[in-house]
C-alpha cells in the first residue's frame, strides 16, 4: 500500500517538475548569494571566478532555525582542506532534494538512511562516509522510531492496543518518523491497510506532534528516537508526561525506542561530483578532527552497511522495491502466520488426539470384547446353575410329595392286584359259570386297565416333571396346568385332611398362556406345597385351600389362598429373597425361584394377606389368540 502511495507521489512530483524547478533555482540562487557574502575570507582577494563551489544538500527534517550554524562545525574540516572551493550547505526537504538531483544541482548529499536508499536507485549515489553525532550523550546519528502516548493512557501498552486510536506522524516518506514503525507493524502481523486508516500525516516539525499529543488531539505519535530526550534537554518536554508503547531495550543506546537501530546518516556523492574533488572530500572527511561544540560531538566514520535498510524497504515494498509485485501467497502467509501456526498446532493436536483416541478405542474394544466374552460365559454358567437349582427344587419338592405319591400309586396297584385275583378265581370255575360272569369279568378287566392307566399317567407326570428340559415355551391352558399340579398334590392334601375349594372358569381351555410347561408346573407345585405346609399346623377345621382361575385384562390369574398362620407385614418384602425362610427345615428357595420363573415367562408373582387368608397370586400374559377370542 505504502509503495503505491510513494509511486503516486513521485508521479505528482514529475507533473509539477517545471514549477518546482523554478522554485528550487530561485531558492538556490538566494542561498548562494547569502552564503557567498558570509564566507569571504582572506582568499577573497583572488578573482571570483577562480573559487569553485561545492554544493552539499542536507535533509532538514527538523526545520532547523539556524541551519548554517548547526551544520558548519560538522563540516569545518572540508573548508580547511579545500581552500580553493566554496562549501555551500543547502537545507532541503525530500521533494527539493530529489528535484535538485534530477537537475544535477548538487555535488554531495547528506540524508537519513531510508532517503539515501530511495534516492540511490534513481540518482546513482555512492556513500563516502557515515556521520557520528552525539549531543548531551544522545546518539543522534543512529536512526530509530519511538511510539509515544500520554503517561496516563494505561490502556495503551502494545501495538495491538492501537486499534481505533488516533495516531500522528509527519509523513509517509519519513524514515525514522514512520517507516521504521510500519515495519514493526508488518512483523507483528497487523494489517497495514487498517493501520493507515488511523494515521494522520501532519507534516514537520516533529515537535508539533508531541504538542498535539499532550493537548489530547492525538492518542499516539510516531517520532524519531532521541527527539523526546532532546526536547527535555531543551526544556520543551517532561519525559514523565509521556510513555513508550512497545518499548525495546537496545544495549548501549541511551534513547527510548520502539524499533531496532539503523546506521547513521551517509555523506554521498552524486553524478555531478568531480572524481578529483570526490577523492579530496573523502580524504578530508576521514582526516578531519572530531568537532566539539558545546554539548555536541560529531565525527565522520567510514561508510556503514545499509543492507538492513534495503531489507526493510524490500519487506515494505518501498523505494527501489516499490514496483516489485507483492507475492499474494507469501504476503497472505506472512500476514496470517500466527493464525496459520495456531491452525497447524490445532491440526497436529487433532492428529495426535485422533491417534490417541484410536489407541484408546482399540484398547477399550479389546477390553469390552473380553468383558463381553466373560459376561457371556458368566451368563451361560448362571443359566446352567439356574437349571441345576430348578432341578434341585423339583427334586426337593418331589421328596416332599413322595409319601402322597406312594399312597396314590399304591391304590391303583392294590386295585389291579385284587381285580386280577378275582379274574383268576373266575377262570378256575366251570365254563358255564364263567359265561354267566362274562359281564362282570369285562367290568373287572376295564377297572384293571383304568387303574393301570392312572398309575402310568402318574409316572409320566413325575418323569416329565423331573426331566431337565430346554426353556422352550408352549401355548398351554392355565386351568389344565392347575389340574395337573392338583393331581400331583392330591394325595398329600388328602393325607393331611386339607379341603380344597376350586372356582373353575366356564371355559377352562380359554385361558391360554405361553410358558414352559415344566417351569409353570413347578411354580404351581411350589405354591401348593407352601400352602399345604402353612395349613397343616392349623386345626383340622381350618385346613382349607382355595383356588381361583380367571382373566383380568390381558392376563390370566391364578390365586392360591390358605388359612395358615399370620406373618408380620414388614416381612412381606423379604418373602421373595433367596434363602429367606420361616420353616425350620426350609431352604428359602421356593418363593424366590417361583418368582424368578414367573418373571422369566413374562408374568409376576405376589404374596399378600387379608382377613386371615394368605393369597399367592400368579399373573401370566394371555396369548394373542386367547385374548382375541375372549374379546
């Protein structure tokens, strides 16, 4: 942006070339006349045409009041070494010096490093020496910039705090007064376009910028380093009234600064300078004694390297690099380098996080697979143990029913024996008598078959109940299942003189449920066995059980009620806990196992007590077909 502005400025200068030429010629003639009158010495007796002038243009960036008095001590060695030449010092600004070099009106120039680099590309300047100048211990020959604000502005500490602030500078072409700080902004990644919108170029002198700052007209100003200290030495400023923004500490440099230090002002020859005169001037500068006047000290040293200034102009695309196209990719990368570094860091962190996450996922997956495998194995072991417990429960229950079953089987076997003996006696009689008893024999034989069938059915039921089967559910009638359980328990109930009242539904086969027949039968037998054990301790008149089978909504309900002894209500929640029992010989598995089997079939089992009766209620879901038929 600055490079473009500078080119436009030069174009405007060229357009005004003729007007400025006239102005500079008039000014040069006036200065030459005044200087000639003051420089006449004993050699003035010689013919005027024999004294050759050496015209030296000096950049007057401070608008020095007594310019000749300020610069003559620094260059006194030249006049002494070159008595046949008249040294003419011309204070010029940027435009005037550029125009004078275009018209070959100058032999030598003294300017700041940035202006020298800019001029050397157009006018072929060559440095002969570099100025060293101290005043009151301040290194005025070295060039840097300082960014100042008022001391009470605690909100302004860094370059980034200057957003939307009013900033003052003398000119965009000022090397120490603007361009050095502009380079710091570029290096800090601050966009030049947004910065230039905040800057007001107010022209020389620089001291006026500090006055406007203290008056509150500006928030910050860019001035040449050492100017605040020089103004304090002159009594024009108190350093306590200002402070430095983005201050830098440079070894062996006594002034406040916000930028690096650049080499001093060069003394350079132009194309107009005579080679012989140039050699004499260079020899005189190197041989001259240092000038000491008051608190000031000045001297000329061999020319310094100005490569750092060229590098700065290349970064800013100023001076000789103004016409160079800025690489948009590299400029964009440089401008947003901090964001790119941050983004690359995020990408790297994301990549590392992804690697770590994948590693953790693999580890977790492996652990889950092992855990799942262990859980499956535990479930298989649990199912196996559950089946063993169920089988053990059935074996235990059968042990409790053994006496009744033995009596139940003994009756049909006794009947079979008696009927068989009767048949044998009939067979021993004469045929005529046997023929007369044919009907009786038929009936007796039928009784034998019935009793044998009854005994066989009991045995089949026992075998089916005791068999270890897979948990395959079937559609069975709840009423038929209750009848089978009752048949297996009937002998035990009869032996204890227990009366059973059974309220059967009108359509016994309508209550169809899906469950494993053996597990369902085991639930019912457990409920009947618990009820039987509860009532046997009661008087004979209270030994009564009551069965109820009915439909409630979408469930089939079986209730086994007994008039056994009461139990504390607070023990109700413990009745279904494993190994909890109120019997001296009990294992505490009957109700717990029955409830587990009921829930496995999709049902539930409850135990309540009311009005002297204990109610064990089994709820089982009806099959879809049974529910539709009932509806």
